C-alpha cells in the first residue's frame, strides 16, 4: 500500500497545428496540402452544424486551458501536464485538438483515418505525421509509445514498408482505419501480409473512434454519438471470425476510445454461438476457429477503454481485468485531464488495489512493451498512492464485496445462467 | 396461481411455398416472378456457402418435423401446433421456412426486405404476401395479428396507401426494411407521412433481423451472425435522436428477433449523453428531444425478444419488464417450438410469476391490440399453469431474490454508479 501507482494512459493525443506539418510532408504533396488547409473553415462549419463542435464550449475551453493545451505538441509542457495527472507513460494517438480540429493530421488521416481516403494522399499524410511523431516521442522515449498512422487499404507493399519504418524509427503501435470504406473488409486475405508484419515486429494494431458514416446522420448528433463506438469495434469480429487470430497467434489487436461496455455481451453472444447454442444449431460449424472467441480475446485483444466508467468496472470480470487499459485521453475535454487524480479517486476507490494496478498500468505496459523497470522511478515520483485514490489500507472488505461477481465471472463458461454484476454490501 | 398463462408469441412466421404466391401477385409481375423462382437454387447455394444453411441439419429437420412445418401455411395445422406449445395468440411475420427459404415472399421481400429492393417489385411482392396474409389471419383473427410488409423506401403515397389497406383488411402491424440501402436514412422527414399514418391507425412499426450487408462478410458465418442483430436495431436510434417519437408520440416502434441484451447499454449510454455526462460536455445540446431517451423507450418502443435468454432476463429491470415481448419463433428451428413448455420452465422457473405474465403475454396484448377478454378462454384451455413452469406457489422467496436488482433498476437514474444484475440467494 506504500507503492505508488504506475499509471499508463493507453489513449493520449498529440499532433502539430496542421499547417506546421508542411516540412514533414513530401513537397510533391504541398499543393494538395494547401487545398486541404483552405477547406478548414468548411470542415469546422460542418462539425458545428452536426453539433460535435459547440461554439460556446470551444471558446471557454481554449481560454481556460491555453497553457496546458500546448502540451499537445510541446514536449516539455506535455511532461508537466502528465506529471500533474500522475501519468507515468502514455500511448500517443494523433489529433491533439478534439474541439476545433486545429491539429488534424494532413488530409485528415488522424482520427478521421478512413479506408476511403485517396490512397496516395492518405499514405503521404500518414507518413508526415509519423515522421513528426518519431521526433516527438524521441524527446522522451521512456514515457511515450507513438502510434503510427497506417492506411492499410492502400498498396500492401507500401503498408508493410511503413510498418517496418515505424518500428525502426521507434514507434510502438499501428493505427488502422476503423472503416474500410469501398475497399475489401478486414477478413480479406490481402491483409495477411500486414498482420504478419505487425505480429513479427510485435506492433499492436489499433482502431480508434472517430470515423463513422456521417453522410447517413444528417445533422443529428445523437445518432453519430450512439454509433461512433460501434464502427471501430467492428473490425474485431471481422478479424476473429475469419481466423486472423488463428493464423497470427502473436498479433495483438485493440479498440481505442470506444468504451468497453459492449464487450461482455459480444463475448457472451459469440462464445455461445461457437459452443453450440440452440440458436445456432441450424448453422454450419465455425471451422475457422479452434477455440472459443473469448479465448482469442484474452490472447489477442485489448481495449484502450480510456476514461473507464463505473458501470464498465462492474463488468470487468466478464471483460477480463487485464483486457481493460485505462486512459486519460489527454488533452481532450472528454478525458480526465487536468483532474485525473480526482477522477481516479471517484472511479476506483472501492475497486481492489490489485485489480486497479492492472487496469491503470500493468496491462498497458505489457501490450505496448514499455520498460517497466525504467518507469518505476517516474512512478515513484509522480504516481498516486492507493490512499490518495481513497482505497483503504485493509483491502479485506473491498475484496469480499466483489467476491461473488469475480467467482461468477463469464457466467456462460462457469455454469451460471445469470450474470452477477455489481458490488455486494461489504 | 391457478390462472393459466395467457401466452402471446410476438414473433412467429407464416408464408406460402413461394410458387403458390402467384395468384396473389398482379399478373404484370409474373414474368419477373418466374425469374425470381429460377434463381432459387443459386440463392440456396449462396446460403449454404455462407453456412446459414447446413445440409445435414436441413435434411434431419424436415424429416423430423414434416407434419408440424405445414403449420407455416396450413391454418388448422398451425392451431394444433400453437395449442401444443401453449401459445394463445401470435404476431405473424413472413417466411415460415428459415432453413431452405422455400417459403420466401416474392422477390425476397420477407425477412430479406431491404431498402435496396427495386421499388416496384418490392411493393408488388409485399402486396402479394399481404393479400395472402389477410386471408390466413382471417381464418383465426382472434389469435393472429398479421404483420404487413411495407417497403417504405419506395414512393410515399403508395406506402401510405398500403398502410391503410393493411389496416382495413385486418392486418395489425407493419414491418419495414431494417436497412435503407442507398435511400435516405430513417431520420429523413420524407418518412414523416409514414410515421403519421402508422400512429393514426395504431399500427406498430417493426424491423426484424435478417437483412445485413452480406457482401462485406465473404463466407464468414460468424461475422454475419455477430452483427445481424445490430442492423435491425439501428433504426431505433435514428428515429429516437431525430425526434420522431417527439413528433409522433403515439407511434410504437419495435425490433424483432434481435434479442434484447443490447438494450441496457444503449439506454445507459444515450441517457447519460442526454443528461449531460462529462463525455458529452463539448457537444451541442440535443434539441430534438424533450426528455431522456429511456422515457421515449418506455412510451414508444417495444422489443420482440423472441426466445429470451436467462442473461437477458437478469437485465430486465434495466430494459423495462413491459418492454420485453417473448416469442416462440414458430416454426423456425432457432425458436422454442415444439418444446415451448419445457423452454418456458427452464427459462422462467425462478422469475416472479407477476413479471413472467407480462413478458409472456400481457405486454404483447397491449402493443398489438389483441382482445384480451376474448383470448381468456383460449388461454384457459391451453395455457400452462405457473406450477407447470416450475414456479413455486409461495412467491415470497422468488420476489425477495430479485429485490435488489429491481430496486437498483436503471442505476444511472436511481443514483447508483454500479449496475446490480443477477439473483440474490433466496
């Protein structure tokens, strides 16, 4: 109880103010880049019309956080902000500015990365961001795992080359488009060389929320928000059921900033199907798998669950404690910065310390290959103590309050018809 | 405890062997109908390749159930099968044969109803089925609520006319395509006359699982099954967030044969968003709604949850007991026929009788406008007794075992951070 938490944020964001990407972009794309910059106002107007951008909130947000927000691309400022939050290490996704999109990666290939991007421009924009990110992470490599942008629907040789370049230059993970657009879906064997290279180089592959079929939503914000977490999760069952995790047992695939609340039902549904539920008796066998979907999940999948909700924590024995990777989402307003310590206390005070340590850091260390030993001194300096998270010294009652939920676990595998979610009176 | 259950199946299927629809189809479509029939083998081969049709299972199924399966279109046989199952009344969807598709409605507008159908052929096929269904339901109108097929992406005047014709001829509900294909999504105001007419005539509008973007799945059955329940649910949040339930407060919308396990998370997610969760603070207000999404759900939405699973019943206080409408799915093999009584015992034995009565019949009576008084003698003749469902005479312990889950209910509205799902030791 005197060990400070080693906290890893599995979902943070960094990116240059868009116009500053120019030196990182090959000059033959500069004219297209000028066109992209010129359409910035139109893009912002569309976001405002949909309601994703609220004028009044935006004004207040930038006024209140001017200094800290520079941490989106300023390395020293960033260290200061992460220290303040008690976060020892982070996984760095693109697009620091989630309010005005002023730091969008060139051609919108950051959180807007989509299979429908022009292949040439898409790869050019991705490389520009990746080049900058290499420099940015190199300023504090111990604490930063950079996520390379990887538009995998383009030409496979180029995609594989970009994976190698990302690895060689020190990046640690690969973000692929959540949607393949008009290109072949991710069950297609054309992507096998991509999965093979990611597996061989131990580069986790991740989707991140952001893309969605906006043309279908009109200006109805609620529709967008209701399903913007489904699209990035969708590749998970495309990979799983087409046997990608069987062919590439070392591949790690993750879904970022889409919550983890949807996972228990998905696992229950898929496991039952595979294990011969009545509802599937008329179907052919699932010959591409050799074990239940949840077994692949535990081996191959992780969830960058970002700002975990209390409801999600109640589901953690169905999801798998080690599959939940917390994140602060710095510097996005929907995240926990700059009040992460308070958020952690409100969220984790009655969760066992042993499990909180895994969700708040240990699981992410493993997935993203951070150097745990080298990070310990950082954690010892800035990490919160369990008592600062409101966790009692004597954990007996806390552990007991979750005993039945833990024992029931994935009830469909433990012989229970009913789930058991929620805390008992201690 | 001596009252027999009045059981309503909110999801059954009936349809003619396809070729017998010819007399119900306007003659100018007969040539197109011949073409449709000629492609039957190709369609069956595609289903077999995807794995939705398993040769060995199909052979056994038809051998074992030859007599009962005639109840898919033979009225007297159907009554006998429903009596055997203890089902007093039913909601009649299309496509009796879910194994070989030998009773597919003309042009595949039954469970395959899609916004991408040719508008003229789609409406012609729908009308043919609707004409037959009128006759079929008229043979036992007390026990059958026929669901008219309604391809609403076609010409609005024709759609509205078909709603009126369906009502006048005795049908009781409207099935719309789960997917709009290349047509305007269901938030579009072009559909307002459709919702208005359905509201005015008290015709519930329903989607049913079946359609999905199969071209994206290759031959990977697991992908298909994993998301075939999402597509029919999708219109729910399109209608809700675009204010359809605000503009048409009397409209009832339902999702059939897609389970109800996904609803608690959706309600939690949408309610929190509307009520101002931190994650939505950067967004504009949801001006199209005047109350929380769950309030619309309780007023406007129902779920034909078909063969309810024990896990789903554990979620019933979050879903809303009266929003869950059980169904037998007769005569589909994934349903409970011909062993419905046994299924009910296995599923409901430790659920309070008072709640089981609502999910097994009372809620559906209300939604579909059955004549409850006239059905009582039928139920008194064929319905099971609570003790035949294994439900104890003294319900005190059963009620107590669910007390905490019931009190917690929708925890995000009752002040609880954590859900509480599952039965306490009695």
